[in-house]
């Protein structure tokens, strides 16, 4: 009964915590980003402190350097990426029409006609209309999102509040950890500490490692596609690098979009189409055999399918805040599930053997 009450209490606390997050999801973004930033920058701050730098000065230096890099990147990249985004949306229907013309050559039209029948002209028109309407909707959505008051407030909060939150959390990081550790039940403290270390290793290994992979691949794709003179190469390459955070999604989506744009732009000069495709094959090789094993490792315990499900589920429920907390929650859930399974495998429920109380042999009369 005591164990049952403990389980009910912790399940109830988890449900209340999730409800609070869901209710406050609209205002949590700068705080969640600030805490995530503090978590990512804590090892660097600890390293500076280890070298004798005061914690306050180390925190100011690390947060200030990050803010400076972010501001420079925003000034240099965001206007260019934004203009390419709106131009790409406007030209997307033209690219689709061009690809349809390449597919609907006289040789291809015959077997397509046999495969689809008389519905081929209607399907062409439907696809063109659908892409045109989707591009128009996406463009108007981005404009309304940027011009909306809530978006301006969110951007202001991210720029102003996030560094402040990151500074205070980073400065008091070890104090907060010690305080939380003092609240742990004495009987289960070592077990909880071990699980917390496993969760921290999983989150840190994936977040810090995968962030480095995304930055390296995004830079590689953007530079390589720009050198091929591919239209919107910087936007496509940078987006593919960011989407690499979800395993296989970034390289696959970048390959499809870049190859489609290359066909529409360069055909019948197929050499550049092959070069664009090879850029992504080389990037996938570098990611799979060099970057991920070195930077991420294989012991983080986050299966790609479980990660994708977590990102989509939390993103659907809580928006961008859900995307930020999806990875930590997925890592924590994975560690806890493995712990529960190990306890189950060692229990009489699995082995079928009852545990004896007392260590002596049964005596006879």
C-alpha cells in the first residue's frame, strides 16, 4: 500500500506538471530557451571556473559571447534567409510546373497515360492548383506571423528575457542542483542520482553532439550548394542542416528539394543535378561515419523513431516550446523505461521464483 501511494503521488505530480506546461505554453518560450541555453553552456562555464575564473565573471563572459555570436548571425544571415524564403515560396509553383513539363514528355506521357488513364490532365491541373494555393497560404501565413503583435512580443522576449534567464540559471546552477538533491528521499537517493546521471548523459550527449552536427552539416550544405549556383542554395542547405536534428529527415528533405530545384534550373544539363545529389550523399556519409559517432555517440539511448514521435507529439500539443522539451522528456522516459524493465526482469513476476525471507535451510523434525 505504501508503494502504491508513492506511485500514485508521482503520477499525479507528473500529470499536474504537464498540465501547467500546457496551460502556460504561450509564455514559457523565453524561460525554456534560457534554461536550455544555460544547460548547454554549463560545461564551458565550469571549465573557466576550473581554471580559476570567478563564477560570476565566467557566466558573464560565456553568455555575453553567445549573445554576440547570435546577434552577428542574425544581422548577417536572417535578412538573406528571409528574402530567400519568400522568393522560394513565390517561385515554388513555377518549379512544380517546370518539373511537370519535364515529366510529361511525349515518351513519359504514353506510359503515364496507360498507368493513370484519362485522369492525367485533371491530375496535372490539381497538383498545380494545390501547390499554388499552398505556396500562397504559406507566404501569407509567414507575413501575418511576422506582423502579428504576439510574434513581436515573442521576439522581444527571446532577445531580452532569454539572456537574463540564462545568466541567472547558469550562475546558480550548482546551488540549484544541490538544493534539489537535498529534497530526494533518503532511502532512494542513490538510485535517483544514478538515474539522473543516465538522463543527463543521454540529454547532453544528444543535444550538444547533435547541435554540433547540425551546425557543421548546415554550413557544409549551404556553402556547397551556393558554389553550384543552385537557386536558394543557402536557404536549402541551412534548412537541411537544421533539420538534421531529426535523424535522416534533414538529409532526405534537403536531397528531395535541392534535386527538384536543380532539375527545374539546370535540365537538360544533368551534370549539375548529379553534383547536387552527390553533395547530400557525401554529407550523409560524413554524418553517419564521422560526425555522429564522434560527437553524438551510440550510448544516448534515443532511437530515431522514438525521437521523431516525441518531437511531433510535443510540437503538436505545445508548439515550439514542445519541440524544445521533447528531447529531454524523451531521454528521461527512455532511461526510466529501461530502469523499470530491468526491475521487472529481476522480479519474481518475470522469473516465477518467489524470494525467500531468511537465509537458513529448512530444518526437519
